[in-house]
C-alpha cells in the first residue's frame, strides 16, 4: 500500500475522481481483474472494514439490499458497491460522514 496526492484516477470504491486536492491510498493486488487499486482515504477505510467483516464471517446483506439501511436498491437508483456489498448513494455518503 502507498499514499500520496491524487492524480485524477477513479476511486475503486465509489467510482468518483480522486482530485489533486485529495489524498489517495493505492496498492498493487488483484481486485476485479485489476492489478492496481486507488481509493479516497475514507473509501479505503470503509472498503477495508467490509473486507474484514467478510473474513470474520459477518452477515452480508442479500443482493439488492443496501448494507446500511437494509432496504431494496431499485435498478434506477444510484449505488456504491464495495466488495460485492451495495449501498444507496445517500447511505454511502452518510457512512462516510459517520466515519
């Protein structure tokens, strides 16, 4: 893992740009067929917590349900998916603010 100034890459957690005004955390390992990953700092910590939850065997919400509010995510709704766990876009933003 490494960190530094963002250079306009897409965050592998939330699919938004990591600007030069933001800090990026990156690493070299395979994720969804990619060999290098980039995260906003807050997205990295939430992504890591999801990975650790899976490793512990914590309950993973059923596909199509938001991991935060446990409500259905409609096909037309914006979503963020972290390690195959989906969030409503608004729930993801709230989770980041709570972090």
